């Protein structure tokens, strides 16, 4: 699927879909691109954290989950408390 290179929402959505199907590498790439466009969206940090955890990077994943929680994501806060404490 070709995406508009400047559409952060599209990259975020595809990142979430890829994480859901356990394509963590693809999810990470799309989350990184979405963050380049919109670095304050908590969803991007959340899905990147999930992707990093799926790839075995617990420290990096927990860092992104904490950032997402700090940006206001209740889901990230809950996930952080479950997986990173």
C-alpha cells in the first residue's frame, strides 16, 4: 500500500494494523515515520513501544510506553504498569 508521505494518520493506522498482526518490524518503521511527521501523538509512541517489545527490546519499549503515558494515553499507562514495573 502506498501512503501519502506526509500523512501521519495513515502511517499511525498502518503501524497499529501491523502490530496487531505481529509484523513488529513493519509497525516500528511506520511508527517512526509517523513520529517524524507528528512527534507529539501518543499513539505513535504507544505502537512503537509495543513493536519494540515484540522485537525483544523491553527497555526501549517501556521507554516509549512511558512517553505515550506522559502524553496522555491511558492505554499506554495501563500497559506500562502491567509490563514494565
